[in-house]
C-alpha cells in the first residue's frame, strides 16, 4: 500500500531543510528581527503568487503581473505627488489601474480566446511601456510619511506588508477550496473544452481570475512603493517569474486542474529563505537567480517522484 | 498554369496562408517608412537594421521549431550569452576564431540538449524547464566570466557581424530550417508531435528523440545568433540578449505560429522577427524613448493573435 | 491522504523546523568584525573590480568583508539588503545608493541600531552616514571631462550627456560638473534631454544608437557612468562615425580598450575601483578602531588623500589609448 504524499511535500521539505541550515549557520534566522526582514521581502511576491496560483489552476498563465505592478506603482505615486490626491484616493486609483489591466487580460483570454501566454505577453510589454510613459522615465519620491512607515513598521510584531500578503493567500486559498468559483477554476484547468461546452458561465469566471490577478498586482505595487520609498517605472520587474517559481515549487502543476495555495505560500517562503540566505553568505544577488533556477528544477523533479511518474519517456 | 493563375486570384486561398497578415504588415510598415522618413533609407540605418534582424530572426526560427512541438523555450537569450562568452573567452586566449566559434555553437547546442533532456526523460513541462534554465544559464555565465567583457576580438571574426553578413546568415538558417521542416522525416515528425503527441507516439514516431533534437536545434540557433551578436557588438559579455526571450516569442506569435503547436512556419517566424526589428527602428527614428516601445510591440502582438483567430474562423467558414 | 490531515502534516513539519531551528545550539561564534559593502547593482564589471578590493582588504585585515548587490539597480532592494544587515548586526555597512534620498531612512535606522554606516562611490549626503569615500570630487571630475571633450571637439558643436540612474547622487554631480565645464564654451550646445540608461548595458547601447540616429550632428558624448562610454563607442563604430564623434567619460579601461585603440573613444577619467574599495575598507576598519581619516595623509599604494566635511577623496587617473594597457581593471 503506497502512501500518497501531499503535493506540498517537496516544498515543505525545501523550506525545512533551508531553514534548518540557515538557522544553524546564522543567528539572524533565529531572531525576530531577521525573521521580520525575511517576511517583509517575501510579502510582495506572496501577494502576486496568491493570484498566480488561481490563474495556473485554470491551466493558464500570467506573465504580465510584474509590468502591471509597475504601471500601478507609477500611477499610485503620480496621484500622490503630481495630482496631489490623498492617500486613500490614491490607493483606490492604484487598485483600479491594476484591475483594469487584469480586466483587459481577462477579456482577451476569455472573450477572444487568445492563448493566455500571448495575451499576457502583450500586456507585459504594453504595461511596462505605460509605466515609462506615465513617469517620463523618472523615479518618484517625496511620498507621504504614512506610506513610508507602512514599509517599515509592524503590527503585533509582524511587519505591516506581511498582513496584506497573508490576507491575499488566505483569501485565494478559501476561494479555491470552498467556493463554487474555485471549483469552476479547477474544472476549467482540468478540461477546458468540457467546461466551455457545459453551458456554465465559464467565460466570466476565466475573465474574473485574470482581473483578480491584476488587482493583486496593484496591491503588490503598494507594498513595493512603501518598502522602496520610491516608485520607479521598473518596479516589479521579474516578479512574475519569481511568482511562477513559487507556485510551481509549491506543487501546483502548470497544466492546471489542481492547485494548492498552501504550497504557494511555502514556495514564497522558500524563495525568501534562498534570497536572504544568499545575502547572509555575503554574496551578490546573481547567486539568488542561480539558486532559484536550481530550486525550481529540484522541486519539479521531487514532484515527479512524489506522484509516481517515474517511468522514463517512451 | 491556369490553375496557378486562378489560385492566385482566389482570395480565400490568400486567407488560408497563415503568413499573409504578417507579410502584409511588414510590407506596409516598410513602405511607409521608406516614403516618409529619409533617415530610414540610409545605408547606416539599414546596416544596423540588418544586424538586429539577423540576430532576432535566427533566434525566432529556432524558437518556432520548439513552439511547433507545442513546447516553448524561454532560455534562448541566456543560451546565446553563454555561447557568446564561451567563444569570446577562447578568442581572447588566442584560440583561432573559427575554432572558438565552433566551440560557441557547441555550447549553444549543448544547452539546448540539456533542455531537451529535462523535457523528455524527466517529463517536465517546457515552460518550467526553460524558465529554470533561463536563470541557470544566465547566472552561470555571470559567475564563470566574472562579468568580464570579452572585447578584444579578431577583426576577421567581427566581419560576420556586419549587416549583410548577419542577414545572409539569417536567410541561410531560415532556408535550411524550412527545408528541414518540409522535407525531412524529422521535420515531419516534429510537426506531427506538435499536432497531437499521443497520436504521433501511437503511429511509431520516437517522440522523445524528436523533442530532444528540436530543443538542441533551438540551442544551436541561439549559438549562431550569439556569434553574430558578439561579432556585431565587438564584445561578448554575460548580459547579451538579456530580456530578449519575450521578443523572440512575440516574433513567433506575430508570424502566425500557433502556440499550441502543430501549425506555423519558419517563414512566419522570420517575418515576425523582421516586423519587430523594423517597428523598433521606426520608433527609434521617430524619437520615441526605448522603454516605450512595449506599447507598440504589445499592441501588435495582441492584434496579430486576434487576426490569427479571425483568420481561422474565416478559413473554417469558406 | 485526506486534506485536513495534509494541512496538519505540513503545518506540523514547518512548526517543528521553526522550533528546532530556534533551539539549535548557540555555537560560541568567534565574532569576526564584519564590514558589508552594498553596491548599486550586481553584474557590472565595475562592481566586480570593487569586489576584488574588498576581498583583498578582508585578507589583509583579517576581518570579514562582504560585497552584496541587488540584481537590479533599485533602491528598494538595497533597503531590503540593509535591513537584513541590521538584523544580522553587521559592524559596518558601506553603501553606494541608487537613490540618495530614498536610502536615508534605512541608513538612519542602521545608525540608531548601532551599525556604523558609510558611503562610497556615490553619496547620501542628507543621511547620518559617517563619511563618504570617493576618488576625485564628483563635480570636479565632471568639469574635467567636459574640458577634455571641449578641447577635443574644438570648442563647438552639439554634445550629448549620458548618465545612469536619475537619482544617483554621484552621477548627478558628475553631470552638474559637465554642465559647469561646458558653460565656458558658448559655441557648445547640450542636447536635451540627457540620456539616463539606469546602468543597464543593453539600454546603454540602444539609447546611444538612438541618439546618434536622432541627432546626426552630435560631435561629442560626455558619459557619467561606466556602461556608457563603451556603449557609445560601439554605436559610433557601428554607424561608422569614428573620428567624427568624440567621447570622454568615466568607464573601465578593460571595457573600453578596443574603442580607445580605434579612436571611437578619446579618453576616460576614472580611478581604480579596487583601490577605492580597498582603501574604504581600511578607512572604515580604522574608524571602528577609533581612528579618523587624516586630511593630507599619504597612503601607501593610493597616494595623497584629503578629508574635508565628511568626504574623503583619493586621487584619480586619466586613461587614453597611450596608457590603457597599463590598467588591469
């Protein structure tokens, strides 16, 4: 009788091993200050990865989130500075920009049936360019103090940015497991044609998941701006790849039909451990990219082993 | 003869050729630029245009092969840099340029083979594999070269980077791959695997071997493009072609190649690459800052994809 | 396995790891002094050369010298790195910030936590950093480059200024210096806008080509950051304008040598980044031992240094095709 291990096994093992290794080697990883930094860095990826899990569950992908975060960040900062808006209004503006970009993605994919990689590729290029157009290529500082302190402070001992990240992960997890929306997403990923032929409102649901992703990208943008104390047009660059890495590491298959937000959360932690671990060793961030590539391959390999697909290809 | 004449006149036949929209777009943009912007026509500009077209074109042709098998290769830019730096390092250490270039090609080929191995014997999804190798190859190149520029390259090597040489190489590669796809058994197998992998396997096609060779070919193309790029820049550094992977895929999409595999052509990918390069040049000359090109590229990709959808709907109706 | 069980298993495993990790034997770690350099971006050759200096200092002084940098030139990532260093209780942090103002809160936070902060290569003057080490006055080097270029182009024509990140203090001071230098030549016009290529090699190259195609009558480029002069040199070579367009800038001789030799680039003004970093590490180490830098002191292997108003300057060097082969950076 074979024990079927859960999908999160691989990434949980990585997190445990990495954490143990680092905790033994460096005192920071045992202290609350160090853990706070770790979680803070992971927050922005956590937000994006949460939405990405849902997208990948439908068998799709969204490579535009980084660019959407960028253009939302610039819009946010512009509203605060040039337009002189108050913080709450600017926040809404930022979220709207993200929502809009996500909606365009959703329309292209659900309504016009473009392959997700194509539609989000186009948005990837256009949104980034949009960020440059809006900002004139300049970075925007002079942001209001409450925003900056959001990037630095903490609530109940946990840094502020972690709260929206945790919320995003929990919400997406609940959506996936306990709502009809989530069930439809998984059905879509399992068998696209059948879903579309079934007469259920699949189009709407597919459009919705990309729209949600755009919204979450904007939330991430707020965190990025607060932490960096500036909004740069390049904000969020490469975060889509990091998010996809986290989702895949967590055990969600790229083909869709199955998903685990818990796995994604662990994947985000793993990436945070790798990043902070490399820095603790005093190495430059290029090593982080290298390690991420290895971690990705390793986790997919482990997942193969776990699910018993060890037959060699025909 | 009459049949040929009739079929040329037959409008629905043009619709059936998937490369028509791309060719039409290219023609339009080129004619527009030639007639309205004198800077476009200058020999200098055309030389730079040719250089870029050759490099992106070769990358796009290799990528098209992979996409035809319903796979994807995100690591082409990183493989290019790895190949270029290998060759550059050898050249700077006195190895004759021809040997160095061959070594560079071997590195590209090897990188592709590695991708192919991971995709077939490990059965890992191509998008994840090549995302990982994109990071791995780029990082490895940086660490192994220490960010050093290999910029004392022999003049005879640099000659292959000149505009006309670059374009010639592109045309040769495109032609070879076109013939390969259409005429060789491997080529036919490739398309079959992309169309329906299970059916292909059931009909006796050695799917794993076909896939490995496809990714290896894409890696080889990245190697060729890498040699030309190093020659054109007079420099091989780890950052070469950083971020080009999505441009390459955009070129393939604009050229009408279906991302789900089985349909499309090297010709289309080549046209797509030309369109991107010409558009970029047109935007240069209109004074628009580099970072804003994405608006145009993104829109063109979306429109190309939508057009392809529309074309297939029309095709089904006629 | 049922889903609730799965959740518990994973949570238990992670929880165990955290507990185990926290209780792991607190080894008696011999506390080696730690100086951490944080550069603008990883992967630039200039950065790699700086790293050599840091490594040499570590060996000679017997301390730990780390050299960190983010993968993109973004101040937000530098802030994240510095926060980690604060948590790790590094003895000293030396930064070259991507944004002189955005970095201020985290620098002050570090100083408040007892971590000594210094800047090198690019300053954050409005922060509480203890001192800034550079080679040659940031403004003066801009003036010198402008003068060299002006003489090269005969005192008249269109000049394009090229820089890296808009918020980098050192680069902006170089540009200020260039403007000051060119102001003395009424027949020289500066092309607006200046090019800002964010220290990215690819951008540097494409923007240089774009500039030459947009303004075919440019006769000179003044480059403030290290990727720019070689990138412009390449553009000039590819467009066949060697001799017609002159270039002076701050760049590494190893990245620019073929252009210096071919004449695409006329000359560079720089310093040895390894020496700069090495000296900075030594000065910081001395400071931690209670010794301040001495104005006018002669430092072995470096030359005469000056120390005024929190700024330490070491001598720079001019590089042309005649002496380019002497330099190993």
